[in-house]
């Protein structure tokens, strides 16, 4: 009987655990991630998760075409990737990571040539 009382003493409210997990990321980070997801949804008119890989790539190339810096693109990709927690994310595939690295190199090369000329 004493063991059951001890176990019940340590039972934790699920809502409390959820609140703690939600606070594992800073408030400003959570606000920015929500804003990035909302921006993606408004631009693409796609509201479901997971985001299809081709749509994610089209969104990124739209950002590039509008002159976004790689750091901005990466921050938005990270936010969209985080929105996929608990499910398969198109942003975690090796193909997507390779594309993102190629984009980084391309943008860095483009910026380097603009500065040196």
C-alpha cells in the first residue's frame, strides 16, 4: 500500500508536462517559428503538415528570387522543420540538406563576386 501511495505522489499532470515541454524553447523563438509557418501558409495556401518536398523547395526558391539572404532562408527552414516535430519532415532528408548546402554555396559565391568586382 505504501508503494502505491509513493507512485501516486510522483504522478505528474500531463498538462503540466506539456507546458514544460512547450517552454523548452524561448518565447521569442516560438513566436518567430509561428510567424514563419504562418507566412509559408499564406504564401503557398497550403496548411497541412507534412509539407510536400517540392512545395518546400518552391518556397525556398521564391525566397531566393526575392533576394533573401541565406541566413534568413535557413532560419525559416529551421522553423518549418521544427513544425514537423513528431512526423517525417521534408527538411531532414539528405537530398534537401544537399540542396540547401548548394544554395548556401551559390549565394556565398554570388555575394563574393559582387564584393570583389
